[in-house]
């Protein structure tokens, strides 16, 4: 018990050194609780070990920690079953699903994300019942549905077939369930709205559906209004950037220019928060996206001034991007295309 408490205290600190020390203590504790004689303490300690390994895995670009966390959660679930320990089963399964999402995003194949979806769908299906049965329990039902939505979005984005559209539609449903179960206007609610907006954006682009894109705009506006600029400037800027991308996607499918103009003005505000001094990479990506929207607006308006501004944005982005990166190559190509388009309006 003493080892476990020490490890819990180290885990709560969250820095790499403390997390590594927590892993060592949890592993030492596991040697003192053999699974044949003390199966429940052993399984709960495996879950705690997985949490520390998972936290390290999010920091470390190598996937070894995440894979070790996956093993720890899977071992815990050999004991913590839905029938015998429903709440612990749900918490550990959610942890497993989260790790599988992290691993799946780093892998090129779809199998790990598919498994994450399967794990989280089962937990989501039982979450309402478990939460009502375990009144005041630590089960975070909105987070379960949100994680399911993230897994579905991740897999849907990779699938260009109709099955990808179905995955994105399921993601939207999962995020809507998460939003409806979260405290309105809370930070968790805002994050869910943001993820909902991104899923709607991907779905609307693929379906070429203005109504879906309008819903994406509404979701991002809701998230931005919670991430108040004066209190959460970085979160506000990200919400504003997502809003701008959704407005641009909508504007490209409308006859007028209002949504594209709104997208341009939204990005101007983003670039007041994300600067080359404080966030050079994010600033460069924002400049690239800003330039792309200006090209769309310049083409629609046949405006050389808009295209000149786009050219300046692309040039700015290139100053902070690695010339060896694919993003630099894409931005450089966008710059050439903007220059060619600009020459037509001379």
C-alpha cells in the first residue's frame, strides 16, 4: 500500500522523471501482489502502471511506453471484468481505448484504431447503465463518448470510401452524445464542441454538404465562445482557426463571398495571438491556411490585392518551416500557384 501511494503521488506530478519513478514503484509493487493470491490488487496496480506508462508515451515520440501501457491494461482486464468489477472494467477499458487511439494515430494501418473503436463502443454502450448504478462514480461518461468519437474520426479520415463517411457520421453521433452529457459551457463541453466541429468539417467536405458545414461553423463558434480570448488565448486562437477553416469550406461551396470574408477576418485575429516569436510552427501553419483562404477569395473576387496578401502569407510561412518537410513543399507549391493566378489579373 505504501509503495502504491508513493507511486500515485509521483504520477500526480506528471513530469518525466516522476513518471519514470512511478513506473518503477508500480512494478515493484506488482511483485508483492501475486495475481493468483491477490488478483484484484494486482489488476488495479496493472491499471495504475498503465496510466504512468501512457503518460510517458504521450511525451515520448517512441511508442514503446504506449505499447507497454497497452499490455498493462490488457493484463488488468483479465481480472477486471464487466460481470465481476463493472466500474473498474469500464475505467480500465477506457484507458486501453485511449492508448489504442494514441498508438493508432502513429501507425499507418487501420487495425489499432479499429480495435480502439471496438473497445470504446462496448464501454459507451454500458456507460449510461454503469453511471446510474454507481451513483457519484468516477466514470466520466462524456469522455468515453468523446474518445469513441476521436477513434472514429481518426479512422474515417483515412478511409476514402463510403465506409469512411459512415465512420465520420458515427463520430458526429458520439461527439453529440458526449456534448449532451457534459456540463454546458464547461471546458470539457468546449473541447467536445471543437472535436464535433472537426468531425462535421471532414464529413461536410467529403459529402459536399453545406448544411453539415454550417453545423461545423456553429460548433466551432460555441467552442470559441467558451475559450475566452482574455482567459485562454491559445485555446481561443485554436478555436478561431478551426472556425476559419469551417467558414472557408462553407464559403467555397456558396455563391457569395461572405463566409470566405469571415474566414479571412477570423484568421487575422488568430495571427494576433499566434506569433512567429511565441509559436513559430503554429504561426507558419496559420499563415499557410490564411494564404489558402485568401487565394480562394481572390479567385472568387478576381482580386489582385487578395492574391498579393496570399503570396505574402505563404512567403511568411516558408520562413519558419523546415525546407525538408512536406509542409514546406506544399506551401512552396501554393506560393507558385498564387503567383501564377496573380499574373492573370495584371
